[in-house]
């Protein structure tokens, strides 16, 4: 009987740990929406209303492009708190992180998170038939930044690169 209780408790703890390690689009779908995913990156739309908070979730290393300004509080898995004043148009690199987020501001905060899938995503190994070319990304981001964010809808249509 004690063994069964111990095993059940271990399974519950494992399930809670796995749930806590979910990607943000699953753990926090209100705040994170998948924009697109390919072999090299995952692009996620971020939207926090005024004073909204997230639960603990994690991100792979990547770049955040702030579409709007924001005053954010990040609390990592060890309880360390970092406040950030994000400026619209600013980009920041973030290493892999597990944290909670709170929008401390009175305005909506919107951003795009570009998560890097592998260290081999360099110009020398990219395939010519990649779904999105560097030129297309350069066109998408400025258009994306000028468009009012609607978290439930993608803002830009991505088309495969033309064959040479």
C-alpha cells in the first residue's frame, strides 16, 4: 500500500514537472501564439495585456523583438526577479530560460520571439529551398511592427522562396 502511494506521488510530481516544462504556446496560450515553425526557428507572437501575469514556462535561446514598449517583471525558477523596460523596436538575445512574466505597465505589450532550434542554422548550411529566406524575413519584420497586433491571427503571410 505504501509503495503504491509512493509511486502515485512520484507520477504526480513527474507530471507536474513535465507540465511546468511545456513550451510557452502550450503552457500560456493566452500570451504566446505560434506564428510559424521550420527546421531552424520557431517564431512566436507575444501579447500581454496591462498587468497580466504568466505561469512558469520555458523558452529555448532566441531573440525578442519588441513591437511595443513595456515595463516587465521576469521571475526565474529560483525566484530571482529582473525588471525590464522594453523599448519598441528594440531586440534582445535571451539564453534558454524558465520564468514567469508580469506586465507591470498600463499598456498592452507585444513582441515577437524568434527561438533558435539548432546551432547549425548558419548561411553555409541553409538549404536554397528553405521556407523563408533572409530577404523575406527582412521584409516581414518591419511590416509586422507597423501592423496592430491581433494575437489570434497571423499578421504576415509567408510564402516559400522562389527557386533560382
